[in-house]
C-alpha cells in the first residue's frame, strides 16, 4: 500500500484549520453583538458625560454581520465541504498515488483567492473597528485600559435597563487573532493549489505521448485541470 499524497494531506489539514478559525471569529463577534443587545460595537463612538456616565453610539450592523457571514459561508461551510472532498481523495491516494493529479485545481485556485480577499476585508473590519472602539472607550482616561471595561454593568440609553457586557475584550481579541491566522491559511491554501496546478501541468508535459491514446481520452485527461 502506497503512502498518501503529502501535499494533499497538508491541504486537507489547512482546510479544517481554516474552519476552526472561522468558528472562533463568527462565534466571538456574534456573542459580543448579542451581549450588547444587538448593537455592533466595532467602530462604536463614546460620548463621556462624567466618570460613570457615557452614551455609546453603535456603528452599522453590517460592520459585524459582514465578518460573520464571510466566516460562516466561506471559512466554515466552504472549507468543511472541500475538506471532506480532500479527505476522500486522500484516502483514495493510499491506493492510487496519481489521484491527486486527477483532481480539479483551477476552480479552487480562483475560489481560494476570492476567499482570501474576503477574509482580508473581514480582518481589517475587526482589527480597525476593535482598535477604534478601544481608543474611544479610553479617550477620557476614566477607563485606563479597554480590558477594564469588560464584565461590567452598562445601562441601555433608551430602555434604561442594565446589562452585563461580558468579556467582550477577550472575545474580540480572540476573533482578531483568529481572523489574521485564517487569512494566512487562505493565502497558503491558494499557494498550494497553484503549486498543484503547476505540478500537474509539468507531469502532463513530461509524460511520453502514447500513440494508442484516442482524442476522447486526451480530452478526458484534461478535464481535471
């Protein structure tokens, strides 16, 4: 029994690692939004009245929803699906080592490139929005560090009801780290797909021509590119 294709094994691991990062980002941003009663705190603005009173104006909900959608549909659903597909091919490669060279490549190069671009947008939204939020909450010096504002009782400006904001700093810090790791994984995955495409091209170019190969078979051999 032959060994598995190492590049395919690496790509499979990267797909599932991307899924884990997507889960961390979507859950962290989603739970934070829920804790703030549906308000998006990324790019939130603070108007301090005194040391204990302030008015927070939330930003557009799209600033939080977009990173969640990108990670749910791109980093979770898409990567899980392709990861399962790669796992199936990986198992087949134990018997036939040429199976990896017969897989579709170019569609995944394009899709992973698009995903990397979307994750970059998500990463910038989270990092810049989180930094902006922390700079506003500490602007007057009543709260020295952004982390000091978590696990406190805040008052809703409209309903006057109190709510606990939870550990928003820890969650958004985790989301920020995970989203940049996710970006690196997406870039790495794209590079691996390009490498696979180049290797497949070279393999087909260097393969000796077979006179017995019919035109239909030649066309069939290119369908995986």
